[in-house]
């Protein structure tokens, strides 16, 4: 192979010529007959951050666990893992345990199950310390408090005596990091450390990971499916597909000049917060199941660049310098540097018909001042009310025909409660819901039933939202039956509906478990479309899907909207997806709408400090842009919704409030801010006393 | 029902096979399973034996033959005779008639009742739940045997159907409780929520979504009840309720023959074998039905499709 003309990588990211701290050679893991990891080579040097990125089932977590020796007994491990020259594979458990914590420490994805629920946080950290270090009880406790302080937990002395369930998710993940760095490890393994967290909390935890790495000088292995997180954190990146590393390179090089078509596809499939990047490029097909596939490159069936030779032999990981790729056409890609849309077929989206000015269009949904509180009950037999949870407390929504409204908020902000209140089609506790011109408080049962046919929902979890015991044809026809469409008519429309969402008519006789996640979500969409609704409520429809699959579903939603003139209420925690799909966006914080407006307005000129913080917390899948951004980090967690505060409810975390002088703070403390327009005639409102700009 | 027929503008190309629907798919899977066919054949043969058997033998089940007392099986008395010279074959087929019908009907009746009450209590919650569960608790603490004993003389003359209802009526409570708790967890699943948001009526949700998803439990429970009903009928008959002498059922035959089994095995083993065969066949059918209703079960799947369920993000 002729060496490709390599653009020299920045010297910073060039690995130093020293003995690697951790060297993984030809690591193979299989569970039974199906291999999960098929020959992984990795190198980790002191102080560097290695990002491992891949979709579910690519073997990234298994690789991380195999390095630690934490795989279950049924796994067979081959190859070699050397830590400072010492072989770890095949080491007895007792020896491995000495290395765990001391040399290599792990941060798990789910911090709730990583702590023992019946012991105090302090005791668990102290335990980790005393196993490896000769410390007495008091000294270990003192050190544990220091560690908690280091990871930014307020009042560490008190936090030591807390139980895990008393911590929020972000706090638990911080405590987990504190425990991991307790013994000053050389390597910190973080397996999807922020996947379960909200973006603002994710930003905090990533910052803590950086601090921890700086303080201990440890090398960090960060396993993630999120290209943005990897771009912001890693020095070098390994991309995994079907149990192998298909490309590894310094982070800038990888994102700027990917040499494997899969990497290129991943970059093209991720929606971008900054609005650049053009249409989403889905990777066709599904990743192969373990043990599936022929002798060739496992990506060949999905690859638009595949040639005859790709199907005969699997290409080795090769290349010049630090940038290696397992593709026969890597040099070509390096030379040409095509954009994802030049390689992958871009689905043609019909141009949406110009619906005319917004004011002239019919209102599909109008919500004003929606409120929903849940009573907090105590006692087993005689339940008495001890308080109230203000789940939704002042939500305003406005959707016109043919429009997508993105509803954004972190967990606990009341998004789901808002949705369920809408779908209940009953009188709300307070406020007003007007659906297709009808006030839900004044509907009789028959009218409500008719209205249900014009309002449909797609749920988040494509596994749970389809009845496992019903064939797909019956599932799709269900809303038709509910609206008393004749049986033959319904049966006749099912094939057309399935084709409309990109499935085959013959799929009607299969059961949901025979489909992949993305296909199941398409079935959900077909079911929702069956009665030709006016408004489709999408509750996190793509957050359970992999990036390459998600792109296809998002494109489908865009196409359907253009073809059918649907209005969407799109709920998501993922701002990039909202930016890509929505026309207007509504931001919620603690049960209240804080900012609303046209997507371009809100994303480019956010006025509410919370929106600004949210936007800056979303990592961009572009290392250079990610480094250049200034970040607004929010302090702490969202406060409890059981207390109704006077004044602005964001002020405890608000950077603007913190910078105000005492005189101007009073207003934030006493007066609840009302939504105010940025300028007359501009579709952009913010509920803040001191909004940014204009 | 309102007749809001939606105008269809989706072009439907001709020649598309209409989707088969659940019923036909389940039937296809059911008939593809060998166990079901064997079980159904056995049950059918048992019915044939029960209702044609009396015509095969010249002996009557009630008439004693004093010249042949406690005869072992012979060419004349195929299953032998009992202590007062009645023909055991005639008695067994007569008993089989009763027990087949009682076993199947009691199982069907109590399972249907249990699933409806349990699913309604779980799905509707609130006062419906409280009222139905109160009823269940009330029925559970009633000494059912005593009540049947008191009521059954009054039902004399109404025949075995009333007896079946009585047996079923005291047999459904625990099943209903289990169904209720399963419904409570199913109710929170998204597909049930989705259906209710779509405007599917509550009873339709129960029939189409909830009951199919608890069917595995219901089927196992029903197959156990079949055997149980035959035996509890015997226990009641022993005390003189239900089937009365000279009429017989498999249960009374077994109860009478148990003591004689070591010495006069034909008094016991023919009836016992038929009962075992019956319960076994019902179990085979139940297993097949369960697999046919559960699409993830391997057995009974007509042809394995290549697509496998993908692992979710770990």
C-alpha cells in the first residue's frame, strides 16, 4: 500500500514515544458462539484521553470491561492487555482486585446501581480508600471529604453521611468519580458516564472528569456513543464497529478528515446544534448482530463505497502515522476528503409547501397557563396530604398548522406531565387547552373520542409502545378500529401506511420483536399516521435510537410533515435534534415556559440565561468549534418542585442574577417574570427580568 | 357509535395482500404445533369413547350382574366388574361423559370469570377495584364446601350445569387476584397508554391488549383447573352432593376404587388412566396455545425469520 499524503497532525496530539501505559493487543471476547469483540488493538499513554465511540452492540463497553477484567464468567477472553508491561488477561481475581482502584478505576454509566444503597456515601468512599491504603477510619473520612470537595459536591462534610438515594443523578456521578480517583489511579475508565444525565449536568460532570484527570494525572478512557462528548474530551479517538476498531486518529484529524466511511457516516448522521452540516445522512441498514455476516468487511453491506474486494476479506487497521483506518479505500477518502453527503445517498426531502404567514394559519394547539400539581401523600391506610408537587406550573404552547414546535427541558421540567395533560383531553386544573379550536374543558365524551382521532402520539421507547403479542398489521390498524373505520377499509390501508414509513407491506404479518429499534419506531409512526391526524405528539421519538438510525427516522418525520402538512409537538431533551427539526421552540424550566420563539431566533440569540446555559452545555461534534466556544456552566441541580418559590424560579442557578447588584436582585426575588417579546413583531419571548440583548 | 369514516386519500395499489390479522396468525401457529394436534386428537377420541362407548357394550352402568362379582377384565366385561357386579367399562365411559364436560366447562368458566374480574379491577382501579376485590375476599373466606353442600339439594333436578357453575364460582378468586396485579403493571406500559390515547374503548383494551399479555398465566391456570375440577367434583360426590349414585363420574369411580386398587386394580387404574390422559391432552393443547399466542416462543413458529431483536443500548 502506498503511503497516503498525510497532513501532519498538530504536535500536541502526536503520541509521545514512550512505553504505553496500557497496551491492548488483539483483544477477543466472546459470549458463547457469537464474538462481541474481534481483535481490538488500543494504546493508552500517560495523561492522555482516549475516546472510544461506537453504536450499541459495537463492543465498546465490552472492551472497557475486558480491560478491567470485569466481564462475567461466561465470557471467553483472548489476546493481551498489558498494564505497564504486566499482562492482565488470565490474572487471578485476587491479583486483579489489587490493580482495580489502585491502578485502574472505573466510572459506570448508571450511578444509582453503582453504589450500594444501604451504606452511606462517605463509608463507601472510605472503604475504597482503606482497601488499598493503610489509613485509619478518621483519616479515610477526611480524605473522602477532600475528594467530594474536589468533585464539587457542596458541604462535603454533610454529604459523607448521605445515602446514595439522597443524591441527585449528577451528584451521584460526581461521588462515583470521587471514589474512582480515591486511590490516585493511573487509568480512569469511564463507560458512558453522562448518558443518563441532562445536558447541563452532563457539562458539569465532564468538567469534573477533566478536573479529576488534571489532579491525578491519570489517563482517561472515555466510552461514549455521543460524538459531541468525544469531540470535546478526547485527545485520540477509536471508532468501533461490529467488535473491531475501524478507525483511530487524533481527535481533530478524525473529525476533519475521516478515512473510514463509517466514521464519515456517523459524522453526517448527527444533527448539529449550530445548524451547519446540511441534511442528515442516514447510514442505510442495521449493524450486524454478533456472529452474523460473511468473511468480508462487516460494514460492507451498508457502505456506499463497497467494492468486490470488500466482501472477500476484512481489511486490517492500517495507515501512516497516528491515523489508522480499516478500509481498503482509506487513502482515497483521505485524499478526496468528501463531505458525508457526497458519499452517502441523501434522501430527497420534498420542499415543504410555503404555508403562508404564521398569523394566517389555523391554530392547532393553544395552551395558556397550564397547571398540574400532584399531591404528596403520606401514611399507609389513611393517606394524608403533606405537600404538593408543582409538576407543571404555567406552560404556554402555540402550534399552527404545518408547524413543528420543539419542547425542550431537562428531566423534571414537566415535559411529560404537560403531554399527558394534553392527551387526557379533559379540563386542566388551571389554565386552558384548546385543541383544533375546541376547548378541552367543554368536550363531551363523543367529541373527545372524535378528537382523539386527530391527535396521535409516538412514544420514546419503541419496545414498550408496541404490544408484543400483536402482529404489526393489527397494531397499525388499531387507531382505525378505534375510530370505527370499517374492517376491510382498515386492512386495505395498512400496506400503504407501512410503505409510507419505509417498511414493506409484507411486514404486517410479523410481530414487533422481529424488528430493530428504528423499524419499530417507524411502526409507531405508521400507527400514529393511520387516522391522518392533524397534530402528532412525539415524545422523545429518537432518543432510544443510535445516531445512524436516528437520522433515518428524523428524515422520515421531515418528509411526512412536508407531504401531509402535519403539525408536530416534538418533545426532546436533545437540542441538536430540535434545532434540526423544529420551526419553533419552547424551553421549559421547573414546570414553566421560560423562552419561546422561532428556532433560529432562540438558538442564535437566546435571551433567557437558562436557554443560554442549555445551549452552551450541548457538546458539538466538532473539536475545533467545541474548544473555541465559551461555556456557561450552571451551578447545582434543579431545585425541588415541591416548593413554589416567590419570584424567578431560576435565580438560584442563574449566572445573571449572581452578577447583579443587590438593588436589582430584589426584582428577581419578588416578582415572577412574565413572558415578554424581544421586539414588537418578532416571534421570540423570554420570561426574564434581565434578558440578554435588545 | 359515531360514524366518522375518514376520507382516504392514501392511494392503495391493488393486489396487495391484506394483512392476516392476529386471529389467523395464531391459528396458523396453533395448527403448525404438533403437540396441539396430538392433544386435540386425544380429547376428541375421549369424547368419542365417552359418548359412543355405551353403545359398544351390552351392559348398563347401573344394572348389577350378580353372577359376576369383582371379575377381572375379560372378553365379556372388558374392564371387569365391581363389588355388586356392575360393568366397569360401562361405568367408566358413563363417568367420562360427566368428567370431560365438567372439567372443561369449570376451567373455562372460572378462567373467563377470573380474567374479566381481575382485568377490570386492575384496569379501572378506584372504586371498581375496591368493590371487586372486596367480593373476591368475601368469596375467599366463605367456606365454599359448606355453601355448595347447602345449595346443591336445592339445585336437584337442574342437572349438572348448575353444578358446573357452582364449582366454577368457587374457583376463580385467586386467579382473579393474580390477573389484577398483572394488569396493574401492564396498565402502565406504553402500548396500553397509547391505545387509550388513541381512543380505544376500555373493554376493547382489556380484550385486545391486557388479556393476551396475561394469557400464558391464564392458560396454565386453566389446564390445572381441569384436573382440579374433576377431583373436587369427586370430593363433593363422595359426600353425596353433585353426582349421585347410581350415576357415576370419573371422580366417584376413583374415590370408590382407591381402596381396592392393590387387590382389584381394574376398579381404579382404568379410570385413573383415562383421567391422566385427559389432563395430559389438555396440557398439550394449553402449551401449544400459549406458544401460539406468544410470538417470541420458539415452538410453533412457522418459519424463523432472519431478523433478530437487537440489543438495546446497554
